[in-house]
């Protein structure tokens, strides 16, 4: 039973700000993922939790115990590295038993615990092997067993799957989740891979340049991004700079009208925006649908543009449309994607959802972000 | 379909074969050149002069020269221990901690390698007689340690540098103390570096006579010093040659033993081997 609490945790390397004012509460048994681009401070945060890096400022608490300045061995944590980091001169069994043996537990207990752990990670009978005689995925599973054997308070993972191939990653990420659920350990997991974060987390912390951008569930950060960074980093998005023209009505039925310098967008719902305010408007590509003549559906927004190209991706197709001098992306699925293959010229698009984020940026520019592809390594 | 082309005959001396023959010849030439002096010494050691002959010369090695060999082993053993005790912590600190002026320090520590043995011997002799008045074997042991520790230091530092810090971090996260981590993780994994250092130091210290000449206490004569003194006064007597051959064999044996122990069983599958 362990909660983790970070308050204003900060790490500077000389003039480099690696992590700044990091605040997070992790509930007991929760699986929280730190997600962000390369160099945003994920590893640094995790290593401060482990005691491998001393913070420049702030406090870290496990339950009510302050651990900010404790050595790693006094924290009772389990750290899984990017590489399995198995001790190459010890057998698998000795690796798993290492944490117990340095604490002076007796041999019989260690042997029994090692067997239990091998069982837990589906590696019965592999105890006598040396790490070099295992595959990469098996090694990472041994690393997991080694960490669980000591019954740690908190599990810390630093991109444990990034060195493995895609198939293995897919199966192993669910094994990790399953083991975490089974052992009910509080877990903090670092990755730059969105699909991984979405697949296994209870909550996701999106980080950028050493700071937290947003903390929330998958649906929170996908559907209600609070900053332009989150809107552009998570998934694909069409972003438009605009200005609020008017707010009609009030409460849940309020309609915000936004002028993006060529398009007038409407969004229904409660709002705190006021006319004249600069905003970034984001429309998810999958929210855009192609309207046929005589289509009965009614949308809050309808825009018209010229088809630039269609990228057929199998299950879905990306339609690139030029609308009022701006390229927008619409993801089309179902039968309609086939009909579009031959299509050229003008097209009408309808959508209801627009995410509006206040911005100080200048109006008139636009971006299409495709999110970070799952396969990408740490981006350059 | 018929394959009517005549099979191409393999040339008797293709360029590849020539290269193979040349490289074998080169290896053998080197071997002969290196082994020749040893063989000369060996035949001399089996020669006859004044009574004893043949293998009888070797009986003398363990009889009258037994003391010299004993001192050689003792001095060498103690020197290795001091070298190890000094170099293991020093190498760890030098690689793992941000020691200011790391590079310069490491270069300075290499200095004894470039200083001629006679200079080391002389300067230590001066230091000892005028400052410490050490007149036991410890003066000699210290002199040997000073002269040889870079040979121990360098391979250990290299092995430390090659060892990813990740293993130590993993160990500490699993609850091990610094000392447990060093003993159970670091030391075994830098083992090949340590063994290389031990081997180098053993060979150099065991056969060293120049430094010994300056700082040995009167009652103590190591085997190489004995050979030197005997050759200087008597020329190369067969018994002296036998002592020299024995020393050669011991050095050779050391190499074999070290490679047996450290080169195979213990360190198979480790990071370095
Ligand atoms: N030991 C160090 N010395 C100086 N700067 C460092 C050190 N460690 C990290 N940094 C800097 O701190 C910042 C955050 O690094 P960190 O390793 O936490 O990023 P990350 O989010 O884990 O990135 P990645 O996805 O590439 O692993 C980077 O700008 C990095 O250059
Ligand atoms: Mg990292």
C-alpha cells in the first residue's frame, strides 16, 4: 500500500532545466505513465523517484515518509531499465534472488521465492541459465521478476520495451500490466510511445520541456487537451489560429463563434471564452466526415474545399483537403473511403467537435499535426 | 540442358594460398626469433662445468638458489597485494567520481612507466636512507609497488570505464549497499582487467633486478638479482642458466594459469569476455 507524492520537484543540470516544478499524486496501486517527447525530463523524474538522481529542489514522499534524500537501497523500489541490466556473471536464479540475498534472507526462502517469480513471469526451468542465453524479451521478463522478488513499494519503468521488436512490445506491455494488477503495486512508467501509454495506464502525465502539460486519463488528454502542446502531441490534429467573434447563448447551449481568417467555426458548450480572445482551434481528423449531396446529417460546422490527395491506409484513408488556403486532414473509414478513391475536385466536410484553447499566438497560421507515429524512436 | 563448359582448373598457387603460406611463414619466423634465445639458455643450462651436469643443475636451483626463489615469490606476492589494494579503490574513484583534473591525474600516475628502473631505484634509495631508514624487505616491496602499479592501474581503469554504470544502479535499487555492489557486481565484472593487471605486474616484478639492485637489504637477494650477480662475477655457469630457465618457466606458467582461471570458466558470458 503505497502512495507517491511529488511536490515541486525540480532538477537543473547547470543551466539546463531537466525538470521544473513537477507536482503529482499517485494513488496506491495506480498505474501512471509519464509521456512526452525525447529530452522532456521523463527519465530524470523517474531517476529522482529511485534516488539515482538528487533533485535540485522539491520533495518526494512515499506514503508519509519523505524519501527525497534517501539512497536507492533505502527506498524499497523496483526499477526496470531500458536494457534488462541483468548481471551477466550470475545465473537467472541468482539474478532474481540478488535483492533478497543482499538483505541477508536465508537460502531456502530465496530459492522458494525465485521459483515463485520464475513461475510468475512464465520462465519455469530457466533458473540455471546465464542471461546471455536468453532472448531479449525473456531477459526483460527476468528483470521484472528480479524487481518483484523484493516486494517493492513502487515499480518504476524507464521505457522497458523500447529495445524490443514490435510484436514482443505488444505482448510484453500487457504482461507488465497484468503483473502490476496481480501484485497491486503502485507503478510509474516512462515512455514516448503513445499507444503504449494508452494501452496500459490508469492516468497519463504529458510532459514537455521539463514541465507537466496535462495529467489525465486517456480520454481526458485526447478529447480535452488543455494546452496546444497536448492537442498537437497526442494523436493527429488540425490546428487553426483564430479569434473569438461572439459567444451566443449561455450554459451548455452556448455557441462560440471563431474566425480563423477564412473559416467561421462554431462550438457548442459551456465556455469561459470572451469575444476578441485569441484561440487555437483543433479539429480531430476522425471527426470530419465527407458530406454527400442530399446527405441528411446536420452538422454544426460545414466547410468546403478541394481534394488535394487521398492516402489509402487500408482500414482507413487520409483525405487531404485544401480549405480556404489551409490544408486539413480528414480520416475516413468504412465504405466511404473506397468511394473517395476516384473522387476529385470539391468536397464538403461536416463536423461538430472543435477544441478551443486560448492562445497568445498570432492569428492566421495553421498546422496539421500527425501525432508522433508509434514506431518512431526518440525523435531527433 | 547440357553444361558444356569445361570445369575451371584451380590454380596451384592462387593469391589466397600464397597469402596463407606467407602468413604462416611469418608466424613461424617470429616464433623462432623469440624462442631462439630461450633455447640457447636451455642448452647452456644442461651443460657441464665443475661436477654437476644436465638435470643436476636444476637440483642446484632448488637447493642453493631456493632461498632466492623464495624471496622473489614473497616480494612479488606482497607487491601484487599492495598494488591491488591501491589500484582497486583508485580506479573506481577515478572512473566513477568527478575527480577534478582526472586526465592529468591519470597521466601523472602513469609516470613510473616512463622513468627508467635505475632512476626509480636511485631516488627511492635516497628517500629511504635519508628519510625513513627502512632496511627491511618492505623498502624493496614498496619500491616494486611504486614502479609497477601503473601496470595494475591501467587495465583496471579500462575495465571500469567499459562497465556500464547501469549494473551498479540496478544493484543499488535492489537494496545492495555500495560495498555489496562492489564485491558482488563490480569486482567480478572488472575481473578480466584485474587479472590482466596481476599478470603484467607479476611478470615485471618477478623478473625485476635493476630496482632491486639499488634498494635491496644486504641479506636479501632475489632470483633475478642472483642471476645478475652471478653472471657478472662468474660468467654464465650452467647452474645460473638453470636458474634463469626456471624463472622463465615460472613466468610462462603464470601466463597459462591466469588465462586458465580468468580467461574461461569464471568469466564466460560476462560483459567483457
Ligand atoms: N547527467 C546529465 N547532465 C546534464 N544534462 C542532463 C543529464 N541528464 C539529463 N540531462 C538533460 O536533462 C533533460 C531531460 O533528460 P531526460 O533524460 O530526463 O529526458 P527523457 O525525457 O528521458 O528523454 P528520452 O525520451 O530521450 O529518454 C535533457 O535536456 C538532457 O539533456
Ligand atoms: Mg529517457
